[in-house]
């Protein structure tokens, strides 16, 4: 089983020569990314020439005011949205060139998405929700899917809720279930859009600790957040304003060294 997983994920985790197929040296490589939405008043530029590189094992927080382009940026990485111009490279994949069918399969196997509002299917039990990505991508046998889903729920400390409907558990428990679902196919990347936005501070802290553990285990996490306190605990903070990166702050995970502030100027 491990060999099948390794072969399946090689296109995201990197080629044997240390570089990826399209010449990128980084797991996530966004190049001159522009996203324009048409409005009655003319085009609105949500992203203006973004350049961003993220390596394996990084925990990156994307912060900024409402309307700064945070969710649009993360939607580019996951393929939920497409750029007006520019390139989105994730591992060996040029994400924005995939058609809808290939995009869905690629995302299901390589990127775990965690939403602010959980997005649990209300008519399925918690364990059935966690099994959905495995069912969609036809990964693992039926028995393995159920066993894996239960192990993930145990990791999230909600195995006792496996056979309940989402409406029967708390918001924090639903978010833990959503994280388990995002991990179902063991993707190397987790993309989270305001994953703690609807949680109380204690529950948000517990969810964040889960993310820190996943990074320690080798996952790469890109998280949109309004919570500056949580953002201080990641390895890198990227600040957006009006569709541009206006600041980056890099930290040591062990916090033994002072943060290094890096400022980028991005051409519109």
C-alpha cells in the first residue's frame, strides 16, 4: 500500500534530481499571478502580479484585511479558481491548465482543503464524510477506507462521534472531522481558509495545535487567517493588501531566534 501511495504522490513531492518537471525548485510556485473579476464598473483585480514560493514542510499563514485577496490566493493553489494570467505550479503539475475533471482528481489526491464553514454533508455520518475523498478518488479498498477513516477520527479525538450526523456534534468537532476528511488521501499539502474563524479561542487553539503536529510530520500547510495571534506561531506570515504581497515575516519554529522581516515589491 505504501509503495502505491509513494508512486501516486511522487509528482507532488519532487523528482529524484531535486527539481520538478516544469523547472520549479519549490513545492508551490506562484508566478506573476493576476486575477481579475469583471464588474459593472470594470475589472476588479483581486491579485496583482503575485510571486510566492513555498517549500515542503512550511507552515505559511496568509493574512490581510477583508478584500485583500487572501481567499483568492489560496483558491489558486487548490485549483478552485483560475488565474487571469500567470502560472500556478504545484510539484510537477501546472495546476491552472487542468480541465475540471482532471483538476478534481488532482485536488482529491494532492491537496486537503479545510473550509471555514466545515462543508460537511449533513445527510452523511461523520465517518462517511471522512471516507468521501477516498471514495471519489477510488483509493484503498472499502475495508481500508473505513479503517483509515476511523484512525483519522481517533487522531482528531472524535472517534466516539463517528456514526453521528454533523448536526449532532459541536462546531469544533465538525472542524476536526473536516481536518480528518482533508487528510483522508494523505495529501502532502493542506490548504485551510479561515479554519478557526467560527470557533471559540480554546477550540481554535486546539485545532491549530493539530496543524502544528501535521507540519512536524512533514505536511505543508497554507492557511488564511484573521487571527494575528495564531499567525505568529507559523514559520512564515505573508501579508496581502489590495491584491499584492506587502510583507513577509519568517520565524524559527523553536522561536530561539528573532524574526526576520522581508519586504517584497510586486509589480501590478
